[in-house]
């Protein structure tokens, strides 16, 4: 009888250890990667619609020549990315793109401007164009690809970055993203709060 009692006690302690281990793993978000694949409420879709609008994706390209206009035409003057994303020697982005948009008197297609006008650097292109929603979502939330940002930093990036904000004040006859800036920030906030889930396709 005593042996049975000791066996029962050992089993009870083992089950307690297993339960404690599972609780610890859950608290560390060990299963977050699995959960992140299930965006059942399509929380990423509004964000995707903005990221893959020409105001954003024209500079988030797989090649090295930025695009222009809603049609995504190659940038004139053979402008190229450069190693740091700010253009090649003697063809730096800042040569034409100043801290703010050109004045209306310069015409509808005069160079737009915002602080730190640039593309992502060559070693980390952050491609938006022609990227599947699932892959785009993984890119955006990966600190190794998004500039080292966690969820809260991503919210701040969309809310405060002046180059990002340019997308809603592009000047000329350039079209705007499908959501307003406040709507986009709110969508990013909801997505982050939900654990940054990604669509499956």
C-alpha cells in the first residue's frame, strides 16, 4: 500500500511539473509563430492595401531603380538605389528631393520631398511590390528586415515617421493610399495588439 501511495505521489508531482512547464512555454509565446499564421479576421489586409499602393511600393522594389507614378514606371535619369538607399555618387536622392514637396508653380510632376528621402538600403530591400500578403506580413514584422522594430515601434513608425507621412501628402496629382493616415495607424495598432497575425496565402 505504501508503494502505491509513493507511486501516486510521484505521478502527481510529474503532472504538476508538466503543467508548470506548459504554462511557462505559453507565457513565453513559444507558440506565437503557429498562431501568427492564422489571420482569421483579416487584420493585415488594410495594412497590405496601403503598403502595396504606389506611394509606398514604388520605393520598396526588388531591383535597384525606383519607380514613379501610379503606373510604376522606372525613375527617369537612370536613378539607382546605391548601397545606402540614398542614390549613387553625383545622383543622390537629396539632389532633387528636398525636405518638402516642390511648390505647385513648378508643375504637377515636380520632385516631391520629405525628410530623409531614400529607398531601403541594398542589403535589406524590404520588397513590397509583387509580394504575396503572407510574405509581406512576415517581412513587416521581422525585426531583421524592418529596421529592428518590434510591434510598438512599428506603430510609432507609421504614426510619426515623416517620410511615411509623405504618402498621404504627396503633392501634384499623385493619388493617395486607400486608407487615411489615422485609419492606417489604427489598423496597425489593431494588428499589433492581436499578435501581428499573418494571412495564410
